[in-house]
C-alpha cells in the first residue's frame, strides 16, 4: 500500500503524514456544479445534464449507491433534483441521476417526503404546488454522506444513506403536532403511470410506482418502504391517512381521508395527473426520523433492504460509514494536501467524489433476469462516460470496474447487445455509436490476462463485442448500431432505406461513423489482447479506419480544407456548414431530433473531424500535415468552435501531442482548466454527465489523457508537484513526482518562463520512450514516474515528443497499436 511503501522514503514522509492527518472528505466541495450550469448533486452526489443546457443536484449517497437521497426544487431545469439557488423545495426524494441531461424536469426523484406544520390533519397542504417551501438563506450544507437544509419555517432536514437505504430526519420548531407527507405520485418528471401505497399500523408505509425513464421511451417500476417507528420509541404517531385528487379533471383539488390505509392506481397508458400519498402526524416530538429502503423488485424487498442496511436507525453511524466509504475512494489518489495549491486540491477531491457516484451498484435489484453477476445500472450514457469515467476506473477502481464491465456483458447476454445508455434499468436513447463497446474492449486490453481473478468471463466479453459489432438490432435507437449500413457502405449513408427492416434515428451520420470506427477499434484491441484470430484482428483493424470514407476533402471552412461530411449512397457528399452546431453557430438542430440534418450529434464538423483517436496521424495527413494541423487546432480554439461543456471536445487540448507539440498541450490544458472550471457552484462548463466532466478534470490535474481502448495515455503537465495512485487489485501505489514544479504556472496563461513544459520523463529511473505519452502499465505499475519540467518554451517546442522511434503517440496508419511490438 502507498503509505507503508512511501514511509521508507524520506521524500515522501511528510506527504504520508499529512495525507493521514487530513480527512479527504473534508476537502470535497459538494456544491460545485449545482448552479445553473452543472446539474450536480450536493450532500452526497452531484448531477448535471447533456449538451447545451445545464443544471445540477444535491443530496447524500455512498460511492456508486443506488439510493441518492436529496431535495428537489420546484423549477426546471433540475436534472438531478437540486439547485443551489433560491428555488422552493417540493420534497426530499430517494433516487437521482448524476449530472445528466435529458428531460430537464429530471430523472427519478421518487417517493418524496415533505414536512408540514401549523395545519389540521384533513386540511394540511399536501398538494406539491401548495406545500413547496423556500429554504432559509445559506442553510444548505453537505459533506460526503450527509446533507442538510432548513426551511423558512424553521424545519430542519438532514439525510444520510447506504447503498439501498437511509435516514431522513426532520427537526421541527415545536413538539407538534408535526406532519410528514409521503408522496406516491410526484417523481421529478411528474410521470406517474400507476402504483400503490399501503400504511401498516406499526408505522410502515410501502409504495410502488411506475414512472417514465428520463432519457428513453420506457417506463420503470420502483418500490420504497418507509418506517416511522424507531426502536428507541419516542416518536408517537397521532394520526395517519391517505390523500388523493378528488377528480382527475381537477387533480389539485385533494381529499385527505383519515384512517384509510391503501391506495391503488392501475397502470395507465398515459401519464396520470393524480396527486396521492399518505399523511402522518406526530405529537410530543420535535424530531421525526424516517428510515427508508428502495428496491426495483418489490416493496417487501425495499423494507428488508432498510432493515438490513440500517438496522438500528443510528444516523451518526450511517453517516460515518458513508464518510469512510468515501474516504476509501478518495485515498486512492494521495497528495500533500498542505503544500499543493488549495484550489487544485479542492478540485481534485471534489472531482474524484463526483466521478464515483455512478454507475450504480443495483446488485440484487435486477427486475428482469436472474444472474450470478452483480447488476449495475446508470450507464447514462456510455457516449458520455467512455472517454474519461471508465479509464479513471481502470486506474483506481479495478474491482468496481470489473463488476461494471460484467454488467455490460450481462446486458449482452440477455439482449444480444452491449448496453449503451441503460438507466432506470431501461435502455435509453443511443446517441452515437454503441459506445459501451469501448470500455468493454478497454477492459480486455488492461485486465484481459487477469479477468478470471476479477470474475469476468473473458470469452463472453469478446463475444459480446463481436455480436455488437456485427449484428443489427430491430431498433438501433435503443441499443446497438446500424451495422447493416456500416458493413454495406463502409460509411453511414444519408437517405438509405435499410432492406433488413431494422429502424433507428437515421441522423448523425458523420458522428455515428466516427464512433462506430472507434467501437470497431475496441474490438480490434480486445482481439489482440485476447489472442483472437488474425482474421478478426485484420477485419476490425480495417473497419477502424472507415472513418476516412466520410472525409470530404473539398469542403473548406475559414481557410481549412477537408471535413467529415454526410454522404449519399451513390458516394456523393452532402454539404453542411462545418461550423453548424459549434458554440458560435448553434442555429441548427444538433440533438436527437429527426430535424438534425447536419450529420453531427451535439457538436460540429469542425470539432468531430478531429475525432479518430485510433489513427490521429491519418487525421493530420488528411488535414494537410502537422504544419496545417497545429494552426487548425489553434484556430478551432480561437474561433470559438471548442465547446468545453460537452464530451466531443474532451480530447482536443491534448491533440497537439500528435503533431509533436506537447508544449502547446501544456498551455492549452491550463487555459481550459482555469477558464472553464472552478470551485464555484457554476464551476463546471457543462453537465457533469455521470461524472464525465469530473473525471476529465482529474485527468487534466494529473497531466494525463487516456486514449480509448488502449494502454496509451497522453501526457500533459501535472497541476500537482507529486501524487500517488493506488490500485488495490494490483496491490500497487505508483508515485509521480514533478521535478521543478512551478506554481506560477497554475493559471490560464502562465507567465513567460513558468516551468510548465515537460523536459524529461523517467519511469523507475529509466528514460521513457516519449514525452508525449505514457503506458498504463507504468501508471499502475507501482514504481516511480519522475517528470521534470522547465520554462524554456523554445526548447520545449524544438524537443517535441523526443527523439525515439516511438516518441509520437500511436496511430493505426503508421503502425501504432501494433500486435507485434510497440503498443498492444
Ligand atoms: C431568486 O433569485 C433570483 C436570481 O438571483 C432573483 O431574480 C429572484 O428574485 C429571487 N427570488 C426570490 C423569491 O428570492
Ligand atoms: C435571502 O436573502 C436575501 C438578500 O438578503 C433576501 O432578499 C431574501 O428575502 C432572503 N430569503 C429568504 C428565504 O430568507
Ligand atoms: C373540490 O372537490 C369537492 C368535492 O367534490 C368540491 O366540493 C369542491 O367544490 C372542489 N373544490 C374546488 C376548488 O374545485
Ligand atoms: C410500460 O412499459 C411497458 C413495456 O414497454 C408497456 O407494455 C406498458 O404499457 C408501459 N406502461 C405504462 C404505464 O406506461
Ligand atoms: C455491489 O453490491 C453487491 C451486493 O451488496 C456486493 O456484493 C458487491 O461487492 C458490490 N460491489 C462493490 C464494488 O462494492
Ligand atoms: C479494408 O478492406 C476493404 C475490402 O477488402 C479494402 O477495400 C480497404 O482498402 C481496406 N481498408 C484498409 C484501410 O485497409
Ligand atoms: C473534389 O473536387 C474535385 C475538383 O472539383 C473533384 O474532381 C473531386 O471529385 C471532388 N472530390 C470529392 C470527394 O467530391
Ligand atoms: C447522388 O445522390 C444525391 C442524392 O440523391 C444526388 O443529389 C446527387 O446528384 C447524386 N450524385 C450523382 C453523381 O448522381
């Protein structure tokens, strides 16, 4: 482990001591991204949404938990339920998404509680619109595992949770009577389509409800169990009953019926406006604690989850168990928190926190099939997470990652395809490729030889990749890819009627082709790692290069020639303005609608034309060589075509490494970090997208950027003077030091002479092959990585990636990622 190893080294003694002294959870700012632009979840998780519109959420959760309990605001957008603003609160609900886009009303937000005072039972304001209340100023507070706020009427709320259960505590200003509403019907999306509620005299309320998923066409059914009688007694129930809309034509006219115990609303084909739930009153107590459990199986299971995970209702014990689970996650990256730059420290640990909220461990909660494998969900969406979330898991969290990969493979086992955007247990919309292929292939590359120790059946994994690469589902808008088109044309044609009868959303041809090529590259990489047949390797190597078939050399924009464009079945290209859907020209439909006729998803041709991480040398060649490529990347940033807030731009600051200019990468990454990110509530440039932004920022801080489905990581220039990465499965702690580290370089535009350029890299004392990339084996190898930095910009530009034969990062076209030497 890191600490015992480094204790023997004088250089790291101080580091170890201080890391031990500081609780890393105290460094997490849970409110980053909870303003209008992050969709993050405070308290215990943070949530933000897709693309050009942004919002975030706050609550309490353990790492990768199914339960994410937090407050919900009345105003949209509120993808994660929470906003750090002055919106009124409609409830404290049990599950949330993390930083996603999709429906701006949000996902989950199911079975909220709400505290009331100063009413008489049959006329209490249970209606969601009437009960909504403001928070007192500056009372929201959160640490990992805990969230609190106080309403203007002085009712304080506190939450903490376990994987599938938790506690919600209300402290009222007087001993009552005090009331709690248990809302059956209002999820965040107001999408109730049937459900039940029952109250048992012993103070147990069981609920089931069917709601629409927030990003897809399906519904899901969830269950909850609330208990209101703690073993300590002391919380006497004075009255209970149910409420419901008097008629569905005026659903806000609500009747409260004392002493009733059951509600039953049959499934409806359309969303019901019904308002219904339970009301309970308590006397002689200022404090009311509710224990909850959630389940996707049954309300009985929700009750047993609560009994199992929160047996003695000990709020402090649950909170401290959650905090220590977080401490364990955060400790996988250690630094000297007392000497590193405080903003970098806060951003690092806050980002590590947000990167570990989803995917979520739904083990035991698979409503559809029995399986020996852990069930994980909230892959919302692989399009967002394949770039940075999964690669960070590969370095720090191999056990979690193996279970997540197994869940992808198990998805294939039961549907025939690797899931892409499964969330709320249902398939969501496929945005581009079936990008779940990328982490699955990446796992084979990184842990293929030890897969059985991690419980991953590797032959199944490979078959899942091949089936997803070869077969076409009846509807490739929910899973899989349009492989009929991809295999017939070697590109994705415009206006083609698929003779197979398979359907999907036919737009986004350019970006889909680019992502299909990366997906095929993931199969190719897995085939090599797993010693599959030379035929497979050749086939998928070949298909990895098919992105070139959508390259129109004749299109010019701002003086630069050659862009990815839509293409008809007869081979003729269809023109769209390459700036369309860039931040400076978003007067187009750029999303999933059938009216998106530019060929790209949530991005422009200007941006997507750079996206071929498997063969960037080809992109440089098509763009006219390094001397055109470098100014073209510069122009892309200068002209405003870069959008920091969405995933297609993630790799761009590192693109210079492929043109032998890592000095420009060092400057660009700093510029992006210090102009786009901060520790404020609007500190994320876009939706956190299930931790995508968070994990990107971790990589930016560490000075690394992962190449998809490969062991290569591009090198930037760290924003820390030293850090240690711990991998518990491999039993390693890898220590990075930055010799000559210069804090004056921690700015958007480092002053001339600031030591931000990489001069040399030594791995375990020996010179590395390149200044531009490092092998994943060395990042998790348990040795030392010494990066020397200097401030001589001219020398750094001349030195480039170094002199060695493999100095440039790999590209398929120039023999990189080779099965016989070089990279595998
Ligand atoms: C809430 O804040 C917004 C923006 O600061 C402001 O315009 C609005 O008046 C505030 N509303 C209330 C109820 O305080
Ligand atoms: C919060 O503070 C602002 C500014 O002082 C004030 O206008 C507003 O009424 C306060 N809101 C509440 C809910 O107390
Ligand atoms: C609500 O429903 C009750 C019972 O049907 C009725 O008497 C009352 O007039 C309704 N109130 C409103 C505001 O519609
Ligand atoms: C929920 O989805 C199932 C499967 O798609 C469908 O059969 C059912 O009608 C839907 N129910 C509701 C209430 O929307
Ligand atoms: C996921 O939950 C299951 C069931 O509790 C547990 O066995 C498994 O270890 C969990 N996974 C992780 C990575 O904690
Ligand atoms: C891929 O295979 C096709 C058909 O055999 C061939 O025409 C094409 O040149 C190959 N592409 C590459 C990049 O090797
Ligand atoms: C590009 O333009 C040239 C000259 O007009 C033409 O010959 C060529 O076919 C065009 N290429 C494509 C791919 O359209
Ligand atoms: C190819 O098809 C497109 C769309 O139907 C058409 O506009 C174009 O003229 C065709 N090109 C040729 C060379 O026939």
